[in-house]
C-alpha cells in the first residue's frame, strides 16, 4: 500500500534486494541461534534472559508488566507466562504498583540477578560468534543508527521502553 502524498513505488535495486533478503534471514536465524545457545549452555531461553536483563537495568529492578512485555516485544499474556515460570524459580516476584495500586510490577530478585550474571558469559559469547565477529569491517554506529531508524518507523515502536544493552550490572566485577 502506498501512503498518501508519496510518489510512485520504485523497485529495489539489486543491492537493496540483496540487503533486504539478508536482513530478513538474519532477523529470523540469529535470535534462534542465540536462543539455542542459551538453552544448551544455561537451560534458559532468550525470552527469559531478556526479561531478566531488562529488569536488571530498570530503576529498583522493577517494571510494570506491560512495560516489560513491550521491552521484550511480547504480548502481555506471553510475558505473564514467562514471569510465572521465573517467579516459580525464585528469579522474579510480582508486586502491586506503588504508582496506582492497580497494575502489577515484575521485580528482579537477588537470585534472578545472580542467574542473569551466570548466563551472561554464555550469551555474550553467542552474540560475538553469531553477530559481532561478522561485523568487524562495518561502521557500527552507522549500522546501529540505521537499525534504530528501522525500528522507530514501525507502528509498534514504543519509545518509552526502547531497547538497551546490558550495562554494568552484568559485568563480572559489577
């Protein structure tokens, strides 16, 4: 569908089509590879890891369930299942929101932070092997900015819960 006010649709050049296909393939296969490495090495899914990671970066290690779901690009029901599983393992807890008392927050426990720290080296090695080792000759700030623009230009983009990278909480000496 062409948006109003836009000119005619211009076919992709060969290099643009090649990029689209390569990016589409990577967008499917890389997360699967990261997930497989975490499952094999840590018995943890990538979705579990990301939920723990986002909570570790949040003030008070706490986020509203809807904000955590958005950050992890999951439905609220999907996030609830993950939180229930991690809560049963003692890695997260649910608490009433102090803001309005209506919503629930997911809270990372000390055990959850410890579990994340133990999984981090496995995930880091996987990210390096499946992604970073293939990007050496690229200008990463330029590629990163382009990918951020891709994500920001989608109907489901949520600037309030934007993605971030693991920070000092995950460093071995942190």
